[in-house]
């Protein structure tokens, strides 16, 4: 794929005042509309699965991580921190061999699944093998496919041997990578030929996270209760209620009326309207990501580099930042945010030039009115508005863009499960 980067990504979370463990009284800091020990969250879409190995959206990962844990997570500054393991492997502590090809993990002792069975090195090895099994519809095997083999010399030791050096391995292997996976219970899943359509995905009876699934009322809500025996300590909340609210305006009204406490990943298009709502705290979190448009170079006429250049010249990034984000974002020049160490400060912003775009299209033999299919998801207001603006911009260059909107679980599902994006059934995608 080739990529255009209209916007840098800034994740937005909207919260009302936090819940506390005090039952009554404003002197404690609790607002009168909150429910003690309960966090009420609005999700923009329903998870496709609660199996962390099949997660294909940020919502899948967000909900699944309340139930399951990875080997390594990250602190508020993005530094790796141990979760299921005692330490983060490094050459300094002997966890990574001098040649960089062997990584050793030491699990915390005493961790148990919710059915009382101990979590062991075999769970880690089996979880990796499930990701690598072709029959399982996982979204990505990147970083897991560099593993030659895994040894489990004892129940608390995992020895991973790599085929070749892979610098981001520790931050990828059951950690906070671009496709984060958590460990799953081998004893509950190894009996299945594949894990694509099993009851566990909708109702995991065995988990190891801070919460346990109480009930999933499809299309309505997911209720979870605290895992009092959680190995990192009992959660401060007694329960979490996750409501499925696909309409962002409805979610905003629930915030306004204090029917929910937290709105997960609303579009930044609502930044201005929410800024005026009392008793709401807006949290902007820098993320290693970007908002952009992908171009399917396997399809004509996008297989011609001149057409790619024409599409890029047609996009007015300044307008997108101004109209979609109220100036909260910055124009991106690459897929790495400019605040990261790896960003290339020499990259320049591609200028908007319709005349140049038309010239390139003529040179490539692309006739005015040539049709392109642009797809995006239904959940994000920002994505829907961006699609309309890009359609208009490309029309100025003479390209006729058809828009199609898909539910996120259809758009982002693996190709084997009918996913539109991963199957390449598009010309452009936001």
C-alpha cells in the first residue's frame, strides 16, 4: 500500500468526574450523579470478540484487556513494565542473549486463571502457536513470525529463540505493539481445531484480568465484576458497565445527563461541542499513530505512481486539520508523529495543487470522471466527514469518488473472515 497522511493522530477521551469508593457525601469528592464503585463507559461500537487473539479493533482490545493480561505493558510515558512476568528482558539482566537471538521470560509465581488453574509457560507457548496457526483468523502475525521455536524448561520460564535479530521483539511479543495480544488459557482452548467460532469468544469463562465477565447483552451492554483474586491486587472498582452507543450524539447526551462516566474514543470532530459541556474533563493523549488514507496500488489506475502523486496533490491537509479537528491536530509528513525520536525532521508537507494533479492525471492517461471507491467506517464522525471532504477534493482534480461506509467489525475483520480492508476491496480507505 502507499499512504497519504492528512492528519497526525491525537486520541481523545472524555470523562466526567471519577468514581470513588465512598458511598455518600460530596465531601469525599464524589459527584452526586456517580454510582459508588461503578464505572459506566460508552463504547462507539460493539466488540466483535472477547478473545484477545482475535481482536481486530481498538474496542476489541480495550474490552479484552479488562479480562486478560499481556506479558508486558507500558507506563504513562510509554516505558515497558512487567505484568505477567517479573522483569522486562534485557541484556543487562540476562533476559536477552548477547547475539540478540534468545529472549527469556520469567513468569510471576502464583498467578491463576479464574478457574483456579495456574498460569504457566505452557499458556505462553500455546498462545503463540495459536497466533501462528493458519486456521485461526488473527489480524497480524508480524513479530511473532520471526520466532524459530519456544522452549518451556519449567512452568515459570519461557525461552524464545528467534530466526534473526528483531529489535522491537520485547515490545511486540504479548506486549503493547501495533497489534497487542494477551495470553489465553491453553487448557480451555487447546481442544479446538481453530478458535474462530467458539463459545469462549463471546463468553470466556476463564480469564486472568482485573475483571470477570458477568453478562454480555448483545447490542446493549457488557457488564463486568471485579476479580477479587487478581494477582496485582483487588481492583478499586466493583464493576464496569460498558454500554454500546454507536451514535456519538447519543453518547454526548448521556455524558451531559450524567448517565455515563466515560466516553471511549469519540471523534475529535466533537471537541468543540464537548468543550462547552459542564462537569466534563477532556483528555487529549499523544499517540504513536496517524490519521490517513491508504491507496490500493494493486488496482488500476492507482498502480501508476503518477496517479498516486496526483491524489496526494489533490488533498488539502490544512483544510482537513482546520475543519475536522478545530486546529487540535498537526499536519503529518510521515506515519510517525513529529514528537517521536524517530521522526524525520527533514520531511516537508506536500503542497495542495489541483493544477499539478490534473497535469499528472492527463500524463497517466486517466480520463476525467474516472471512478474510484473510497471506504471508511460508520463509527467515527471524523472519518465520515473526512471521506466527504476528500471526495470533494478529488472531484476538483476530475476523479469521481464513490463512498461506501462499513461497520467497523466488517471493515477491519481479517480477510478470511470477510473483512473488506484486509481483502483489498477498495481503491482508497480512510
